[in-house]
């Protein structure tokens, strides 16, 4: 486990005199995906500046829930135009921080031809890999960002490649922990990045 694991990035939202910090942690990612319609529906609602959706995202992602409720109570007393654009921008920034490592799986764009791993499963797999492969305590995993977990997994894979004496190729998809990659690992019941013999066999097949 890294000696100085940093907490997930935070997005600041100012509503009048109140500041709300939205945290892009794995815990928040799971909470958002668990809301009705998941992140895809939330993204669409935020894009349309739906107040109920904005409030739901702020409540789910706020580092200080009580402070968020105070800020939202204040927001109800002022014109929408004074805070809605700022809240929309903050929520979209939060989604971007969460979804970037998942390659935008939950954006409201048409689904790809292949059957992608649902975000809920992707987040579950990240938690499992971080606690088992990286040996991070569960509390640290929940507080880390999705990007941080993916980066740490890829770094561990690079270390295993070096120990196996196999040159790494960062452009190759095998080392990237995307939803598709995690699904492949689940189907194979092993991760070649952490199985030296498997890595050697995989390399031999593609030479």
C-alpha cells in the first residue's frame, strides 16, 4: 500500500456564502450509480439543469452532508440563475473525474456494439482488486478516487511485468483496467498482469 495515499479530488461549489465540497471518491461513485437510473440518468438530468437531479448529486457527493443541506436550503431562497449554472458545472466536473477511468461508460451517448461492463460492476471490481491485489484497507479504497485506483493497479501490473522480464507496452490494452479488461479477467479467472506464466504464454501467442 502506498505510504501516502491521497484522498479523492474535490470540486468546490459556492452557493452564496456557503461552500460545498463534492468528493470524487469510489464511495460517491457507487452511491451515484445506485440512484434511480444511475449515472447515465443523472448526467442527462444535470445537462438539462434539473434542480431535483442537481440536489441529488450534491447530497450524494458532499463531503459535509450537513453543510450541503444548509447550502441547499439557502439556494431555495434565491433565484435559480444565481447558482444553477455553477452547480451544473460542479456536478459535470464530478462526473468527469469519476468516469474518465471508465472511458465514459455511463454518458448518455449510444451504447457501443459490444456489451460493456455495467458501471456498478466496474466499481465493484475496482474495490475487489484494490483490497486483494494492492492490499489497501477498505476504508482507504472507498475514499480513493476511481482514477487513483486504476493508476495504482496499472503501476502494480508494470512492476509484475518488470519482475517477469517482459517489456511493457503502455499502448497495449492488456494492462489497462477498463470495464472490458476487468470483465475479461473475471471470465478467465486470472489476470495475466499478475500471472507471470500467463504473461509469457500471452506474449508468445502474439509474437
